[in-house]
């Protein structure tokens, strides 16, 4: 019975480590894509503001 408990504990610990690594990697990947998307949106807003300012000045 002790053998089963030790192996079960090892399996649970390894499972927790694997799940933790998976979530850490997914969080990092999601954060990178989120930052890229936010930067793209900010660049579009900036371009619209600059284009809008030029047309208003010209009118």
C-alpha cells in the first residue's frame, strides 16, 4: 500500500508541475499577443488623430 501512495503522490506532484508550466506558458503567450494588439490599436488611433488634425488645419 505504501508503494501506491508514493507513486500517487509523485504522479500528483508531476501533474501539478506540468499544469503550472502550461498555464505559465499560455499566460506569457497571451500577454505577448495582447501587447502586440494593444500597440497596433494605439498606432491606429495615433494615425487617425494625426490625419484628423491635418485635415482640420487645412480647412
